[in-house]
C-alpha cells in the first residue's frame, strides 16, 4: 500500500435453492481505492463501495492504541502468570526488611543493656572504693585519737603544704627539758591536740559532658583521696615509730642508770610503796586482723606501762638537784683541807653555793627520819628513801618538816643557812647507801643522763 490503500474482497453467494445446481462463479464486486484529488498524506479505505478516509494522526493513534492494548494484554497475562512469584518475593523482601530492623533493634537493645550494665558495674566499683576509703578514714581517725591520747605525741596531722603566711607565724617549739628536780620528762602538747585528719575531699566542679569523662573524674577523686590517706597514714606511722624509739631509748637509759649506780632493780621495785589500786585481771591481746599500727601501738602501751613502773621505782633514787638554778659546788666529795683546822679531812657530801633563805628541795620520795640540830651539820634533815638509800641536808636556817612525815620529790623541806660548822651560807648535801656516804655527783650525773632524753 502506498499513499492510498485498497482492499479487494470476493465472497461467493449461496442460496438454499441452489443446492444441486452447478456452481457458477459470479464476478465479485471489487473495492477499489480511488485516489483523491488532494495531495495530503491521508489513508483511504474502500469497502463495498464505501470510502473511509483516515488522516496520519488518527491512523497512528489507532495503531498505537492497538499496540498498547497488545502490550497491556501481554502484561496482564504475564502478571497473572507470575503473580504468585511476585507476591512471594515482595513478602520475602518485607520479611527480610522486618528481620533486619528487628536485628538492628535487638543489637541496639543489647548495646544499651551492656552500657547500663557497665554503668552499674562502674557505680558498684566506685561505691566499693568509696566504702573502703571511708572505712580507712575512720580507722585513721581512730588511730589519730589513739595518738592524741598519748602524753608525748599529738594526734593532729600537720599540713603537708604550708599556706601563705604560715612561715612567718610558725615558731619552733622544742620539747622542754626537765629539771633534775623532777622525776620524769614533762611533755607539753600543743593546743591543737584534738585528733583530726587533714584529708579533705576535692572541690566539686562542673559535671563532665560524657560518661567516660565522668568515670575518669570519679577515678581521679578516688586516687586523690587514697593519696591523701596514704600521706596521713605515713605521718601517723612515723610519729608512732618516733614515740616507740624514744621510749625504748629512755627505758635503756633508766636501766643503765640503775646498773651504773650499783643498785638492785628488784630490791628498788620491792621498796616502792603500793598505792590504792585494783580490779579484775584482763590480759592484753590483739585481734586476729590487727595491722602493723595496732601491733606497734600495743608494744608502745606495754613499754609505757613498764616505763611508768620504772619511773615509780626511780622516784626513790635521789638523782635530782636539791636546789634550783645553776649548780655551783664550793666543795666536792672526798678528801679536802678542813676549813677550820687546815688538816686533811674527809668531806662526805657536796657543798652547793646558795643564799640564806633559798629553798631546799627533797631529791626523792621518802620519809623524814631526822629533823633538828645534829652537831657539825647544824640544823639537818635526813630522809630515808628505802632500800638502804638516804639523803641528808645540813646547815639549814629553817626546817619545815617533822620526823615521820612522808615527803615527795621537789617538796621544800627547809631553807639554806649557815648553822653548825660552816663558814658561810650554803647547803651541805649527802647521799648514803646502807649508811655509807657516796659521791652525790654520781647520782646527779645519772639525773642529767635521764633528763637528756
């Protein structure tokens, strides 16, 4: 077909009364396409003498419609043919996506659970550490209280770093040395004797922005607290060690003094008068979990009890000065030239330079066995200290005690004078063991040695 198309059709005509007759072919009507006189691109269809003219646009629309209907029919047929497979794939895809979301949600939940568990574990560990620190601080406070109860050590802990202005206000206070007239070393505690710990919790700052930084902050707080408590514990142990060392040194000196004086410690202890005391016997024992501090403190307490017993024993030994102030001897113990006769004579004591009316003090606990005029001694006092020890105080201007009176260390028993065989005011002082005069300087040197600690 060119620009015009023609269709030719030939149909044989049959009638009922034609059966049995010879078939005669008739000339068929011919449909011819008669070209139109115009020159447009048009299509003309002639059928049975009828002409249908179609423009190119309409023609292609019809053709396109037929093609689309064919494609739609093919797609519909394909859809119905493969519908079950498509639905199955769609459902499987949806299920796969659902499972993926569920797996993701489960993973996120597990991560949240792990994070929560980690936070709870960190919190539990922090609480345990904080509880240990609190227990340790309580123990250190009790230790500080125990240290504060000691007469020779304070429970307060000095600051590790001095504050501004502290250097100008700090004064050096040494432990006062005792006078030989006293029986024991006197320890003076500073005003801040109350036991306290200098450890302080760090200043609270703004909370960190994340959990890791928060945990790091908690760890830093715990580390700082632990370091502070370690410093406090080291200071306490150092103070305790210093006390124990000092007490051990003094105990050795006290025993050494008794040995150097040639005295029997057991006899001296037996001569100590018993004071009113009593109570049930409760043995000292440590707990099974006692630490180094508790054991050392127990040793110190035991040593202190023994030292107190020795102090009471040495209270009967006349190693103290009978006069106060600087000691100046005008005549020593031993052979000398008699001040009145000029001949060699035995001087049984020490002559202390003093002014008339100066107080004379007893050098050890004891009992007055003589108080009055006694030949060349003039006014004289003799005191029995027990276990064969005795002291005499001569040339007194006044006597302040009576025979049988119990006297204590440092008590004023008379006044310096110049009675008896004396060339001027002074104190004649004697020490005797079992009635024999011995050099008093031996006892005085022992007193200086004890006072040095």
